[in-house]
């Protein structure tokens, strides 16, 4: 932020990048805690990156070593673990409610509520379509996942939230022809379909029973 003019200062770049690598190590260790091979390989990539950064100077240009290490690291984190062009690990990204609100605030700080309503339409439609395919059309979880281009885990998670909402409100989830009546759902609760600025947390007694 405001430091572009220092890009030619090797010492500044080296110190700044080493700080970034240290942050990455902490974050990646948390992400790969349950996958010993991925943890080992990402740490190896970070060590290669760290060495290339430490050895850079005004007279030593290690740009391609750094680019190579970064490319390998990105490959690992995107699931291309064996460098054969095939995906060997599934990735799932999601935001909690506070993170999503932060995104809205950063993207549209002057009109966060309107942005929430606009982007929320897509998420609400996805839930409505998945609910329709599974609970109204009768497709299996695997079939719904194939139709939607999602993993079975993601589909089950959404169906679980739909079930939680129905149990909490004692109503059927809105169908795809009535998207405006569909709530915006999160892990910890949901936004009121009539007023998306209102948030309600799940009741502690709710339990999901999503099956094939």
C-alpha cells in the first residue's frame, strides 16, 4: 500500500517478502494440519521461496527462482499436488457472515445493504435450485452435485442448512419461482427473507439428517 516506488530497493523487498512468508507459514500450517504430505510439500515450497528471497540483493536477481517457488506453492494449494496437471485434492472456500459483511463493506462502502441484496440473489437462487432438485424433483445428492458442478459435501451442507431453516421457522423452503421469499443462509444462522438486514441465529436444538 503506497510502497510501489520501493520495488527497486532490494533490501526493502527482501524484508517485506520475508514477513509475508512468515505469515503464510502460520496460515498454511493451519490449513494443512490434517494432510501430512501437503504440509510437507508446502513447507518445502516456502523454504525454497525463503532461500531465494534471502539471497536476493542489488547485484543478485532471483526473480525466476521466486516465481518458480511461488508457482509450485500455488499448484499445491490449488490441489495439483503431484505436478502432473491433475487435481489430487478437493478445495472448499467459504466465508462466514462477518467475512461476507466485510467484503460488502470494502466493495461498496457507501451502500452495503443494497450490495447485500444484489449479491444475495445468486446465493438464494443456488439454495432454492438445490432444494428443488433434491426435495421436490427427487434427485440423489450425487445427481444434484453433478447437475450443479459442486461436490457432494457442498450439496449436503446446503441441504443441511435448508433443513435447519425449515425446522427453525416451521415452514417449507421457498421454491425456485419465489426467490424473493428465500432466506440468505449462513453456518450460524440466516437473514430474514423479507428484510435481509435482519439476522437470526440457529436454535441450539437443530440437527441435520441429510442422506443420499
